């Protein structure tokens, strides 16, 4: 017995009577195979292949498919099982895939069956099922993407089963096949999975050795994601040359954020003045959130001697100006503005300016936002760098272009 379903809204009038007879709990007994095929063919092509069928509709279709229509039954059973998995109906997914696998050892069904077993918590059986599927000779005839996805799922199940060493082989196989077949999305998925495991195991150097051969200067979403992965996850092990190459890539593709974020993270842990100064310069160039820029300014102006330097008023004033710029990334902008103002007053006093004269001094010295203090500070601090990265002036040019674009008056 099959539960009746709501008639599809686009069911042709000519098929409605036949459908209604089949849609009875005990319906279809008096129908011949030709009549049943008429309805199932329509559902298969006009509902399933048009991505219009829901779970109940596909279960109804699976019920009516003829035993000899094995290929379609496997296809629909696989879809029904995945929908059941997504809905949390794990036992239903396992039962259906097992039933069809008893008729045909289909790779896709074994893959889905393994996922259902993993969702049930039977991780050992899940890995054995998927390993068996991947070892079959006929897998060579399958679409590469299907094999790669199965390898990645096998790796995840191994990880969940705490068999981390076993997870590495299918991940590396998936990466190699994805690269060979130019499956960028699956390549990125595999690389992320492997890199994260290696990092968790303390193998950051090994993670970089895995990633760097895949990097290039070729623009595109894949390289954007891979370089971002390098800068975000592996910044601690990147050499100056590695950073220069990544910086050149991001600046050429007009995406400076990963570079800025990396330099700010390095400044948070580094003790040398030059790393901190470079990060602050980039923060000003690309108007980084005041939440990260202001603490760097405080470090640059920590000592009395720091506040007496000629560039100290510029650093304090630029920080205050940055806090004035509306920025939805910061909910503490007012706090940082007040903090920067107190810092500017302290710098002024160290420069010999009485507190009562600070406001006029800031105007006379052109230390306000409207005086392009951020841009002028950037230029002045670059001169204090003992080593200028080869990409810094390219960053300066890009910064100016971005700001010009933001302030440009839209054309009518």
C-alpha cells in the first residue's frame, strides 16, 4: 500500500483520471503496465528531472516503477534516501539502500548507504562500505566528480572515527584526481580538509608543503581561495618570499583584505617595531576596522619617547580620523574615538603643547580627517620602514584607487 499524494499542479488534464485511479490506497490493480508507465514516465521527466518533485512524490514514483526499470529505480531510490538523510530519517535511508543493493551493487547507492551508516553512528561499517565501493573495477567508468566526492566523504568518516592516519590517503587521492580533472570546487574542498587535519595534528609545515605546489599567480576563484587559505591558516610558517608572492597576487586581483589581515595578526604576536609599523600602515591604507588599528597605534605610542617622535602626532591623529569614518564592522567606534582623542592630547603634551591649546594645534598642524591625515600619515610612516616590501607601493596605488572609487560621484 502506498500513501496518496497531492496531484502535481502541472499534471496534464489527459493524465488526471489515470493518476487518480493509481492514487488510491489500493489503486492500480486494474491498470495495465502501459498505463502505469504513462504516469511514471511523466513524473520522471516532468517532475524529477525538472527538480519539482518532493520526497512524497518520489516515494510514490518509486513504488510504481516496474521491476525491470532497475536503472530508474536505483536513481530515484538514491534521491529518496538522500532526502531521508537530510530529514533525519536515517533508518528509512538505510532500509531503502539495502533493499536496492540486494538487487544491484550500484556505486551511488553504496555511497549513500555509507553516509546513512555514518549518520547512524556505525562508522566502521560506513568506511568498509565505501572502501568496497571505491575498490570495484567498474568505478573507472564513473564520472570523476562522483569518485572524488566519495573519497572525501570516506576521509571525513575516518576523521569522525578518529582514524586520522587512514584519512590522509583518500584526501590526497581526491586532491590529485580533482587537479587532474580540473574540478576546482572539489580540489578546494579536499585541500581544506587535509590542511585543517594537518594543522590540528601539529603539522603546519607539512600543510604548507601540501599547499604551495598548488599555488600560482593565475587569477581566479580557486587561487583566491587557496592563497586565502595560506594566509589565514598558515601565516606562521610563511617566509618573506611566500608573503611577497601572495601579496602580489592579492593586490593584482584587487583583494587586499587577506594581506592586511595577515599582517595585523603577525603584528599581534611579533615584538619588533617594523612588523607593527607595516601592519599599521596597511591598516591605514585600506581603512581596517578601528578595533584592530587603534590597539596597534597604542603600541606604537606606548613609551614617552615614542610620543615625542615627529610622527607621533600623525599616528594619533590618523587613528582618531579613522574612528570618525562610519564603519559597520565596529560597534565600539565611539569608544575608540574617545581613546584616540586622549592619546592625541597625551602626544601633544609630550610635544610641548598645553592641553588647552590642543584643539587649535590640531587645526594649525592639519591633523584632522579633512586634512587627508590618514593618507599623509601613511606616506610619512613608509619612510620609517627599514625594509620596504616590493609590493608596498602597489598597495598604496590600489588603496588610492579604492578610496577614489568610494568617493566618486555617481554618473547620472
